[in-house]
C-alpha cells in the first residue's frame, strides 16, 4: 500500500503572524486563504494549513499540530490495517 503526506494542519491564535514567520524565515509561499480562519502555504512541497480555532468544530482544539493528513492508495486496506493494530 502506498502512502503519501497530504498536508499538516497547524492551529494558532494568529494565523497571519504564523504564516508570515513561515514565509519570511523558511521561504514558504502563500497558496490560498482558507475563508476567514487562516491560510494555506507551500513549504517547499509540504502543504501547511494554518488556522485559528474553528468555531463549528465540536472536538477539543489545541494550538500546535492539529493533524497530519496522509493519503493512501488503498483506503480499505488502510482501514483494515489500522483496526488490526488497535486503532
């Protein structure tokens, strides 16, 4: 099964300030705005979604890495593997 990194989602109290750091310091480029909650960046091939807390999200939200999104070419195989390993 082939896996690939889709994106990393960061939560921050100030998405614009955080994005500016990645742009000015690490050479990221802005790809798009994410509504009024944040921005999407390209960090040398790695997509970063940088947002504030999302009001409609019902789960507990913390600042830092929200999640790492991985694509799988065999979704059912991935589900089976996760279940077999206790997820």
